[in-house]
C-alpha cells in the first residue's frame, strides 16, 4: 500500500531558519527537496530583480556566463511579472540575447573549420547563475537533511517522504554514510519496490476483463511513478510555495456580482498564461450540520476546506488565487490571510439597493429571497472596515474585472483583458 507523509512541520525540531523552511517542505505533498529547491530558486530570482539588474559586478558575471539558461530566462520574466511588471526582466533578457547574438554573428561570418568551432561555442549551454546558485543550495540542503536525520523525528519524516529519484540519489551519494542513514535508505528502497509492484499489478489489471480488479492504490501508482522519475522537472506538477503565490478576495453584499466577476478574472488570468484557481468561499461553507457556531461569523469549516484546496492547488503549480465571498469583519480577513499564508488583497464591489433587487428579486430560488433580505440589511448598515479596495460593481463584469486588475497592478493579467468601454 502507498505510504503517505504523516509528519508535519510543527512536529519536526528546527533550530535555524533553514531548518524551519525544510520542516515546512515536509508539511506539503510531493518531494520536499524539490519544494525547497523551488523556494531557493524563487528567492534568488527575487534577489536578482530587487538588487542586481543594474549591479555592475553581477552584469559582468552574467555576460561572462553567456546569460541565463532556457528555463531561467522564462522564470526571470515570470518572477518579474509577479512582482510588478517586466522592465527588470527585459534588461536582463536583452543582456542574455546580446551575448548569444554575438556568437551567432561570429558563426555567420566564419567559414571552414572555424565555422564548426563557432557552432560548437554557440551551442554550449550558458553557465546560468541561477542554475549554479540553485545547485549550491541543493547541496547544502541535502547535507543538512542527512545531519538532521540523526534525530528520531527527522529520521521518520525522511524515511517516509516521497523523494524524487534525483534527490534520493543525492541523499545516498555518500562513500561512508552515517550509521543512522542506512535504515532510512532501506525504507526508501522499500518504497520504490512497493511502487514498482503496484505499477505491475495496475498493468496486469488493465485488461478489459480484469479492470474491475484495479484498486485506487494501483491507479495512483502511475502518477507517483511520474513524480519519482520527473521530480522538479515534471513541470506543472511542481509545487509552489505560499510565499511565491498571491491572492485577491472579491467581496461585497449578496448580489454584488462576486462570483461572476471572479469567473471573469480567472478567465483573463488563465488566458494570459497565469496558473490560477477560482474559489467560492460561500460554497466552501455551505452545509447543514449540528455545529455549535455560526459559520458566517466563525468560518471554521470554510477555512479548513480552504486550507486543503490551497495545498492541492499549490502542489499543481497554481500561483494566483481569486476568492469570492461575503466577509463582514476584518477578523475574518485576517483568518483568511493566516490560512492562505500568502499576500491577500481585498476588493469590495459597491452596488446600490436597486441593483441588488434587480439581480436577486427575480431569482426562482427561495434562498435568494433570503439573500436579498440580508443584502438590503447590509447595505443599510455601515460597511465593515476590511481595508478593501472599493470598485464600482454596477458596471458590466468585464469592465469591473478590468478595473480590479488595474487597481491591483497585475500587469500580466491586465494585458490579456479587454479595455474598458
């Protein structure tokens, strides 16, 4: 049977900031070292954009390295767009392009054996500074994890963790491993043998007359094997750290158009190539059960459900979360931020009573009549202080979405949207 991570960051002893980050990586799905690698990469890209775009020594080193590799050329642009725009990336990408262009011009001008030599020089991968920094960070984290695994809590977490093959090889690449490492290594090998066995049983049960014999464990083995073999190179399955994600809450009274505007925002972000998820908080907290609290004022289950969705979407590579829901206190906003563990902006859709009556009054659902009554009461009361960005919600959804993107300064998404009418 497949083993799952059962240790959590709160149970792992951590003495340094690096230990805390590593412990947090064990608290999420997937290979913890791939997650830590992604965090280190993101931090270095952010540092480059914040401090080194016009730094002479860095630019000289970048020229000597012949720029960024293919993956980090895209990553530096994505990181810059998540920050503010694309100016920093444009400057650095131009430097990379100019360095490679010089090689192509030399190749174009050469002939005979010199042309072959120039072609070889131009085809060499750049000595990408991000790759070098990430490799150094990887080595440090791997060595630190082996040392931490001397402690029983860490030993159990490391033995159970779903490491990718690349990082498992890195962990075992020691001429004289410490005594406490051997049992951990043996449990990891048993995990891979079990996975190979489940893949074999899945294949055996895939025949038409045996498909009913397949178990969920066997079906899951295919994705697990891809994760083991691909690791961080698996692309969309690479997990995102909450610190590298962002969120916006679209709030307002019932009938303000929160869900419609959220759908418009998600469509635009998706069309612009941004990994995005839309979440309706009202649906997450819609249930009937004999609980001792009011879910509207104390959204315990809503936040628990949101926490699960956050981890699932981050593991899939989502970087932008668009939430819709009626929120009535700054305390609930603070709890949302604590649950998401990422920057959260709040946007309030402003509508008047007549518009709410028009939107909800003709709805056949009985619950919408109740929503109308609550919305009218909320409109007649003083609006809660949510430290929100107010946006006119009386306009068409496309125009409202454009206004929100403009107020947030999300240039990538705004570029994909239509101009306001």
